[in-house]
């Protein structure tokens, strides 16, 4: 199995678990440009640093999810079910667009993290400029194509006729907002790669507060504002994101953030082929992972729908709760990736294994607490989405009992994969994800359904997660991902 690193630089790997002599792994002198809460991830207590670095990312994820929930409430209450269906159709497209670019941002984050670990601030800024330039080009093209192709896209999705006009208005405005949204996400990812998770949280809070406040104002036309209906909801999100982006850029310069570009550094915004080759080469497999996840989700929804309306409603409510259960794993995984990348860049391989182990323990503790709380209060939680008298509650509780613990092996796998990514090993995670999501999960379903019935749907989650954990553990222990990562231009 390929490691995703290629054979550009055949360097003998340094064992992660080896006890390193600090004198044998000299760290280059660091430039001291800081600002906005940047943490040194290459020294100090690992577990404490990892927790402090992961918490802002976790808070950002929670805020973003809450914002989406509140906006859905505004649209549903003020404009009805057709408008809510319209936003759902448009959001599927946006998820795919951002998912396609997500891998490029992650690849740049690896470059930034390793550059900061080496103390090479200029290389970190080059990577930042390159991915921002790529994001700008990509997002402008998407915005233009999306504006003119909105009708065709919605027809491909077989959008219900009663929601088509609303979805068209919403989607067009949303496409116009893609450049600001994508640049904002890119800056936040780059900032975390440099060890600053606080600045992204600050401006995520700003965006969420503005979005929630602007939605009813622009939907209903309160005060001096015109009544825009569903287009107002999209415009509210666009305006909030643009204001947040402008504020974040101003903050970068006011605080002399380590990644701010000045003078000749502004030329870094024009991406060079050396940076693009690295970012695209590593980014495409990571972006493909988002497509695999989307495809697997659609397949599972189709299988669940075969079981009838009650089961489909139960599964929908369960997914709402699982969105929150998986957040610690995603936040800790992002923190592990940034922290491991900086330590790899600094030559501190002795700390990389400890970062991974601490990430696993933190995730198991946080996720375990959430699972216990959910199972203790599952009826009350499910009633928020289904109503206290819904027959779907008992079905959903059965799903929770069988499958919710899957997030323990899932979270452990996320941490292991995040460590692999920190050194640019991106193909093994894609292979692991594809195998566990499709042949393994679907195989469990098709072979188990005659004997177990619909419950095999829920058993397929933990069983496939355990399989992906086993594969990730083998790659982590025995794979060649510990090679020195070839740098752009080398």
C-alpha cells in the first residue's frame, strides 16, 4: 500500500516512539512574530497544550452547527417547509464545493505547520499566500459558473417543483458569497496551522452572531430593510461572512499576525507551481475523502428510507445528535494534525507519538462523556426533534443504543489519520475511508440483513468503524509515513 508520500526523498524514517536527544534534533532559531493567541506547539506539556489548542476549534464547530440550526428555524418558521427544503438542496451543493477545496486547505496547513516548526516563517507565509491565491481563483470561478448554472444544478438534484423557485433564489445569492466564505475558511485553517486557534474562534463568533441577527431582519424586511424572503437568508449569511472576513484581515495586520503579508510578500498571493504542485498533489486525496463521506451518507439515507417513514425520521433525529457527538473527535483531530506537523518540522519526533497518544486519550474521555449523557437523556433529546409522542422515538433510541458508541473507535481513527496527514501521507486515509464506507459497510448490510433485519443498518456503523481503526493502526505502526516530507521546490 502506498504511503501517499511518493519516493521523492528516500530518507530513513525516524521512529516515532524513539527517545530523542534534544541535542541531536536541533530546532532552528524561531522568528518571534506572534499575535492573536498563537501557541508554541513544539515545547511544554503536551496534553495541556493539546487541550487548550483544541478547545477553540471545538467551540467554533459548535457555533457553526448552532448557527445552521437557528437559521433553519428562521427559514422554517417564517417561510415554511418549501423554503426549508430549498435551503437543504442548496446546502448540499455548497457542502460539495467546500469539500472539494477542503483538501487544498489541509495540505497548506501541513506546509504551514511544518514551516513554523522549523522556524521558517517566510515559508509559512509563502504557503499561506499560495493557498489564498488558489482559493480566490477557485472561488471566483465557482461563483460565476454557479450563478449561470443554478437552474441546471437544481434540476440534476430533482428539486421538488414547489421549492424550485425558492431554491434558485437562495442558491444564486449563496454562490455570490462563495469567494468571501472560502477565503474566510482558508484563513482560519492557515491560522490554526500556525498555532493560533483563538483568532478563528473570535471571527467565527462574529460571523455567527451577525448571521443569526441578520436573518430575520432581511427575511422579513424589518426596519429600513426590504423584505427579501429566502434570498434574505442567503444574503444575511453572505453579509455576516464578508464582515467577519474583513475584520479578520484587519486583525491580522493590527496584531502583526505571523501570517500577515506585507510588501514583497504580497507576491506570494500569486501561487507558484512549486507550491501548487504540493498543495494540489496532497489536497486532491483529502478533498476526495469529503466526496466519499457524502456518497456514503447518500447511500445510507437510501437504505434507511427503504425501512419506511418512521425509521427515516428516527435516523434523521439521530444524525442531529450525532453531529454534536463527533465534534470532539474532529476538533482534537485538527489540533493533533497542527501540533504533529509543527513537531515534525522541528525534528521533534519524540513528541509526535506523545501528541497522538494524548489526542486519543482526550478524545476517548470527551466523546465517552457525551455518549453517556446522550444515552441517559436520549428520550428527552430526541423529543426536541420528533415530539414527545412520536413513534419514531423508540426506533431512534434503539439506533442510539446500538450505534452511538461507534464514535469511540471513530475518534481514535481520526486522531491516527490526523497524524498521518501531518506529514503529508494522504492516500492511506482515503483508501481506509473508502474501504470502510463502501465494501465493508455495505457488505455488512447485505450479508447481515437476512439474519438481523433493519438493525444491521445500525450495527454496520460500529463494525465498519472498528475495521477502519484496525487499518489505520496498522498504517500508523508499520507504514512509511515517517519519511521526511519533500518541501515545495525541492
